[in-house]
C-alpha cells in the first residue's frame, strides 16, 4: 500500500500498472495535484 500524508488519507488501496518496453505513460494534473509526489513513490524498475 502506498501511504503519503496521514493514516486517514490513503492514496491507493491497490494499484497495478504494467508498462512494456517502448511504451510511454503520461500523468496529467494541475499544479499541486501530486504528480511529482506520485512519481517519487513509484518503484524504478
């Protein structure tokens, strides 16, 4: 489980994303929406 913030603020209960070699993923959102925080929480594999 990914936790950021307080215990009451669970961002994800479950999340699965598979990106194959050569594929691209874009995360869109307004300033302060948490895009950078999300990218720092994801494993670099």
